[in-house]
């Protein structure tokens, strides 16, 4: 893990704390779209980097992504975790991908919150029970059915909303940037995207953007890993076992 970035206050370069997951991609795509200089710090969640006390100072909930902007408001250093907050922060910093028009603006914020508080958590659970749990021999049909049904409902909502629209809220915005990386991996949460014409067209439109094609690599690792492998004992423990959440709790157990 590299968390040295948060000590480099002299730099104007944003430090991104990242792993190759849909949530990680939201922040990466936004930084690319905004044309902001950033330094990518890999937080390998299967290895448990997210629980490191240095990282918990940046992201107290022990999740990726997070950013540090050494040149925040008033030139002050700012750390931001939670993708909704990161996208809003960068949109406000750059004046990009969030309309100044109050009606269009709240529309984008509304759909951003829909993604981060409804879609993300539910499809995330579908991913867990369809893939990770099954890889461990846990076949929980009730959980799979429940979260797949929730995922389908969420896709129905998005499909209806996109009728007659190119993007989720006026022009391409942080709502699309939050939602696209999850739709890109729809199969992993039990969704057949071919059944949703509007979502498929919207997704194809966004896939054309160069920002969505950026794929950071870890040199010593298979460059193309897209789904974090959580099947071995160590990764499962780091990702899913009950673990201390706060920095203080972590300190007590290490
Ligand atoms: N609500 C958070 C979710 C972030 C999240 O769940 N990140 C996952 C990767 S996609 C993570 O860090 N998992 C590691 C863990 O739970 O230990 C956000 O939108 O930023």
C-alpha cells in the first residue's frame, strides 16, 4: 500500500486512493473527465490495505475510493471519502458535470443520491451473494433472490427514467458518472442488460468517452483484473469478515 501521498501537502496534485471496483472507477472517471492531475495510490482491498490505520485517517469507514486535495478551498488540504461526496466535491471545484441551473442541479444530485444510497448498496449485495458467497460454497437462495429482485427493480426505474433522455439529468453529469461503472458490470449482479434498451443505449453512449477506457494497472499483477478475487481465505477475511471499523478499534487490535 502507498499512503505516503497524504503527506505531500506542497503538491497541487490530487491523491486518489483506488482499487479496480465500480466505486473506485467513479472517482477515476471524474478525475479524468475534469482533467485534474492526480496520483493513483493502490489500496488493494483483498489484501486489507483499507484497514491500515494510515488509510483509516483518510477514509474512516475503511472503504475505497477516497481523495486528498492538497489545494482545497482556501488553499487548504481536504480529504474526501464516499463517492457521492467525492463527485460533488470535484464538480464544485471545477464547475464541471453539475449544472449551475438550480433545477438541473438538484436533478443530478437526486439521481446521484439514488445511485449511492439505493442502487449501489443493493446491487453490491447481489454481487456478494451471487459471486463471492457462492465461490465460498455459500448458496443463499433467499438472499440471491431478494437482491436480484431489488436490482431488477432499480434497473426498471432507471430504464423508465431514461426514456426520451440521453443522460440521467440534463447533460452528462455526476449522476451518470456514479451509475455507469455499476451498469458496466450488470451481469455480475444478475442483470441482463439486453433487456433494457434505454440503459443499453445510454451505457453505449458513455462507453465512447475516453475517461471510461482508462485502466490503471499494477505492474506486478495481471493488468486486467476487474473483479476483486475474494475467494481465498485471506481475501475473504479482509473483505467480509467482521472487522474493527474505526481507527481507534483497529489500533486496539493491532
Ligand atoms: N458508499 C461507499 C461505498 C464504497 C465501497 O463499498 N467500497 C468497496 C469497494 S467497491 C470497499 O472499499 N470495500 C472494502 C471493504 O468493505 O472492506 C461509496 O460510495 O464510496
